C-alpha cells in the first residue's frame, strides 16, 4: 500500500518537473532581456561624442547633469537599453525610442550623424537643446519607422529638408520655436503625412500659402501655425476636419479667411485666430460648437452682429457653449454681442469693438469670472449694483472708454483678489466707493476722466500693493493733507491727480516711502502685466494682460498701450496746490515725468531737481515761482520737455546741454528772465545763475568760461535725447496669450 502511494507520488513528481522547469526558464527569460545591439550602442556613443554640454547649455539648470552623461560602455550599465532616455524593443533589442529632450546638448547636427543609423527608431525627441543654428539634416528621412518626431526649441535654422515628407508613418511632428527655420512648401511637407495627428510649426517661417490638402489630414487633432508669416486664404476645409480639437493660427497678420458653417459634431475645443486678417461675420452655426472651450479672435476684422444663436435674448442656462472658459473677441468691428457668456466663463474680453447697450445684472452670475474687459465700446447706462457682491474670483475689471453713468458700485467685497480696476473715460459721478479699501491686492486704480465729486481718498492708504493711481479730470476737491498713508504704498510709481480741485500745501515728504522709485533699475524694460494661468480641459492657458492707460506726457495726451515697469510719473497739475516745492523732491530720483503746472506754488525752484537724472519732462509753468532757474537743471541730459513759463522767475536762462534745445515759450511770461531763447537781452549786471558751492570741479571750469555762453552754444551740437518714455508707446495693442499643452 505504501509503495503504491510512493509510486503515485513519484508519478506526480514526474509530471511536476517539466512544469517547474518551464516556470524557471520563463522567469529566467524575463530577467534577462535581449541586449542592445553593438552597432546601435556605438552609434549612440558617437552621437553623444558629437556634442558638448555644461550648465550654461541647459535651458533649465535643473536639467544638469543631462541623461546622456551617464551613457557608458564600462561598468555595470553597458547595455544601452538600460541607458537613460533610450528605449528598446524587448524582443529584438533594437533601439526604438530616444528621448533626449532638455539634455543641454550643444553643437551642430551634421548630415553624417550616427543618429541616422538607428533605423529602427519610432520615437525621437530632441526638443530643448541647442543645435547651434545648424540645418535639420536630411538624414532624418532615413528613419522611416518614425511615428513621433519632436525637434522644437532646439535652435535649428535654414530650410526644412523636404524629404522629411517621406516619413509617412509620422503621427506627431513638432518643429516649433526654431526661430530661424524656414519651410519652402507646406504642401510638400504634409502631402504624404496622412496619418498626422499633431502638427506644430509655430514660428517656422513658411513662405507658401496654406494648402487645401491640410483639409485631407483626417486624423489631425491639433494644428499650430502661430507666427508663421502665412499669407493668402486659409482653406475653410481645415475647420471641418472630423477630429480637429485645437486650431491655432495666431499672429499671421496677412492671412485671410472666413469662418465656415459649423456642425454640431465638430470636436473643436480651442480656436485661436487672433492677429490675422480673418473677416466677415461670425456664422450663426458657431453656436454649434458644443465642445468650445476657448475662442480667440482678437485683432481680426470680424464685423456685424453676433449670431442669433448667441444673441441678447438667449437665456444663460441654454447658452450653446456650455464649456466655454475663454472668450476673447477684442479689436474687431463687432456691433452686438452675447453680453452674458455662459456661467463657466473665466475670461471675457470684448474691448475695442463697436458694442452697444447696457450691462445686464445677469453678469453677476458669472461666478468663475477672472477677467472682464468691455473697454472702448459704446456701452451705456448704469452699472448693476450686484457688482458689489461679485465673486471674489474677479481680478481684472476694465470698463474704460464707454458711456457709463451713475455711481460706481461698491466694488470689492472682503477677501477680494482684484488687481486692476479701470473705469476711466466714462461719465461716472458721485462719490468714490468706500469699499475700494477692501481691494487689498489692487495694483492699478484708474478712475480718471469722469465726473466724480469727492474728497481725496486717503482711506485708500490700506492698499499696500498699489502701483498706479489715476484720478485725473474729475471734480475731486479738498486738502491732500496729513495724515495720509496712501503715498506710503512702497510700489506706487504712477500718480496722476491732475485737473481736479485739490488744495493745500504740497508736501513731498509724503512720498518718502516710495521705495519703488528709488530702487528702479533703468535697464529693466519688462512691461507691467497681469499674469494668470487658467486650467482648462487639460490645458494650462497662460494669460498675459498688459495694462494700458492714457496720461499727459510731454505736453500731449497719450495712450500707452504697454507700460514698462520702470516708468515713474507724478502729475499734480491744474489743481490749487500751494506752498513751496521742497528740496525733498530730489529723492524721487527715478522720476521720468513731473508736472506741477497750473497751481499756486511759491518759492524757488529746488536745486535738488538736478538729481532727478532720469527726468524727461518737467513742467512748472503757471505758478508763482520766483528766483532763478537753477544751473543744476542743465545736468538733466534726458530732459526733453521743460516749461517754466508764467511764473515770476528772474535772471539769465541757463544754457548748455538740453537747455539749448528749448523754445522760448518754455520761458515766456516771466518778466525777470532774460537771454536766449527769449528776445529780451540781459542787462550787464544780470548774471547766469551760479552753480552751488558743493560742486567744486564744475564750478571751477564754469568760471573759466566767463559767461561767454554763446561760444558754448556753438560748440555744442544738441539733439533730443529720446528717453525711456518713448519705449512705452507701442502702437499695437496686442493681446498676448501663450498656451501650451
Ligand atoms: C557652431 O557653429 C559655428 C558656425 O557654423 C561653428 O564654427 C562652430 O564650430 C559650431 N560649434 C559647435 C560646438 O558645433
Ligand atoms: C562627419 O563629417 C565631419 C566633416 O564634415 C567629420 O569631421 C566627422 O568626423 C564626421 N562624423 C562621422 C560620424 O562620420
Ligand atoms: C516636445 O518635447 C518637449 C520636451 O519634452 C515638450 O515640452 C513638448 O510638449 C513636446 N511637444 C509637444 C507638442 O508635445
Ligand atoms: C533626402 O535627401 C538627401 C539629399 O538631399 C538624400 O541624401 C537622402 O537620401 C534623401 N532621403 C531619402 C529617404 O530619399
Ligand atoms: C509621397 O509618397 C509617394 C509614394 O509613397 C512617393 O512616390 C512620393 O515621392 C512621396 N512624395 C514626397 C514629397 O515625398
Ligand atoms: C483630398 O480629398 C479630396 C476629397 O476628399 C480629394 O478629391 C482630393 O484628391 C484629395 N487630395 C489629395 C491631394 O489627396
Ligand atoms: C476689414 O474689413 C473691411 C470691410 O468690412 C475692409 O474695408 C477693410 O479693408 C478690412 N481691413 C483689413 C485690415 O483687412
Ligand atoms: C524687472 O522687474 C520685474 C518687476 O519688478 C522683476 O520681476 C524682474 O525680476 C526684473 N528683471 C530684472 C532683469 O531686473
Ligand atoms: C502738464 O499738465 C497740463 C494740464 O494739467 C497740460 O496742459 C500740460 O501739457 C502738461 N505738461 C506736460 C509737459 O505734459
Ligand atoms: C494762491 O496763494 C495766495 C497766497 O500765496 C492766496 O492768496 C490765493 O488765494 C491762492 N489762490 C488760490 C486759487 O488758491
Ligand atoms: C509752456 O506752457 C505754456 C502754458 O503753461 C504753453 O502755452 C506753452 O506752449 C508751453 N511751452 C512748451 C514748449 O511746452
Ligand atoms: C520767441 O521767439 C520769437 C521768434 O523766434 C519772437 O518773435 C518772440 O518775440 C519770442 N518771444 C519771447 C517771449 O521772447
């Protein structure tokens, strides 16, 4: 019996042994995959050796040391399939994927590069390297198995070799952000790439029209042709591609086109045509784009009324674009619009059109709204008072340049995140809303050119982030006196209180905490922007909202469509300020514009004005200033506009540097002034103002010249020195949106 049992067991074991063996070999096989092929391994090493890398060649220092630096033939990791960035086929051992993006590679890519012997490659990413402006070698065309090719942001230049088009298996091609790259024929490139899903040629200079054949790439999901210098007519068939979700042809000013009829089956989520010459009407069927998430048509030439599918009478709840987050229709010629976009809207920008009508209280239901810009249209009526309880998500409110009247609602509830409020150039009247003191994050407040009637808002002193305060051209009155903390905001650098009825002594000591003014780095030419990022349907959308304003500069009313960070301006003109201008003013030494004209100021012109070395415009006209024009002002070599007319100044007008360029109307109306450029000559006893004793060297040389200023005048070739302010005036008001997946 026992032996029988043993027999049975041994039989079982006999069955088990091959099973165990099979398991063992399988485990063994999965532990030891096929090794990398020698020829491919050495091709990779040769490729590695053809480039340099160091910390300076990295886009981002955190990319250092790059993946490629660990590739070695000695030591443990001799198998190239285990190298960082290398992917092999598990069965054949061939290299099928290479991801060397952001690898700090620097050097030219040559046509004999060993890379092109890796003929089994399917995915190749060399984005974010620096290929030293070399051409894209035509050798890429030998990698016939490629399905993914990403050469974006890699400093390639020259013509794209047209036989890249033989890579007919490509589904993904990104050659974007190589700013010196050219493409002779878009048709030639894509006609064989019928499987493309994603095509990005951003900033590649394309000298051909957009071919109809793009409309045959039925797999296409995303198409980016931003900033390609395209011209001609955009083929409408592209809009109808059955899988197209994301189409961006931004910033092609010569590209014409119109919008076709859209079907409700269209999967379009993002449509960006901003900065093109697309024209005509927005078709009624645009309302069929059920999936639409973002629409940018800023700075195009669309006209007419908004389609009835989106009209005034459309109830919010059945508004067609239920997933819309961004609607930017700025700078077109639209006459009527959906005033109230769907509740999902985050950004609503319709500035610079010809829109009319009143703002409906329904707008207060947009609880996700971040930016609202209705500026420069023909909106009228009063603002709905529900704006006072508007969602705290709002951070940009721009209603500038309309015909609104009535009082300004109590904006900013507690916890508000408001950054920009611009209500200028309307007919608002009454008091300033006291709730503004809740806008703790406010950076820009512009209520200029209205009919507001109130005392100076010293209660705004709580706004420590304030950078720009413009209250010009209103009926504001009273003393801007102590105690006021408003000027204590360390970042304030644009203050315009001109053309009101403010009175009292002008106390420049109030400005002593203007730290911003004192630390300004004049080489910093960045613009003032409101920057936000918005998450939408898997994308992060970066919104840059440049701030614009109208002020008086160098005697002219000017619209600054962008403002550089370092711009600093104090305009207190046309009020009833009195008292002396103290020497303290010399501490605000980054000022570019100072206008104190048309007040009731007395005393001397402070010598310390000579310390305002970046000053470009100084207007002290129409006051009661007396004494001489300080010689120190000739040190202001950026001074382009100077006016002390209609005061009680005396003595010889200084000369030298910019002073030789000012016309005589700058000095008119001062009975005691004499010398060029006035026709009144000086009497012998009238002497030029003397430099202050503090500046010894200059004083000595001055005395040697013995006031024969005509000689200096001849020897000095003067010219207008164009300063920083000119850099502010940018003619186009371009919206800047950067979007990346
Ligand atoms: C970069 O390109 C220049 C000009 O073609 C060439 O002289 C230089 O050797 C290249 N540098 C590298 C590292 O390839
Ligand atoms: C490629 O050609 C250059 C000269 O054009 C030569 O210096 C280099 O060694 C070649 N590289 C390979 C891998 O053959
Ligand atoms: C190309 O590669 C870079 C770096 O990996 C990546 O950031 C970029 O998104 C890729 N392009 C696209 C369109 O996916
Ligand atoms: C692409 O063109 C280059 C020369 O212009 C040539 O050497 C290469 O063989 C071509 N590639 C294919 C796949 O025909
Ligand atoms: C497109 O493909 C066809 C057939 O595969 C080939 O004959 C033709 O040369 C290709 N065209 C281009 C521009 O590569
Ligand atoms: C593009 O598609 C249309 C019809 O869908 C066809 O008539 C045309 O020949 C195609 N063009 C090319 C170049 O394949
Ligand atoms: C815009 O459209 C109008 C007609 O609607 C036309 O007169 C004008 O020339 C167009 N402007 C541009 C820049 O295309
Ligand atoms: C320029 O100014 C901006 C804002 O003040 C600051 O964020 C940036 O770092 C400055 N850039 C330089 C180069 O100083
Ligand atoms: C100063 O302001 C007055 C109005 O208040 C204006 O007329 C004048 O042009 C301004 N001066 C300069 C130089 O901008
Ligand atoms: C200007 O100041 C003088 C005193 O210096 C005063 O008498 C006069 O009323 C003031 N004028 C205005 C308009 O404030
Ligand atoms: C100076 O100001 C007066 C008025 O205050 C004005 O008439 C004159 O044109 C101005 N001159 C210059 C050069 O700006
Ligand atoms: C200003 O100059 C013109 C000639 O250039 C002269 O006719 C006029 O009298 C001068 N005005 C004054 C106030 O000196």
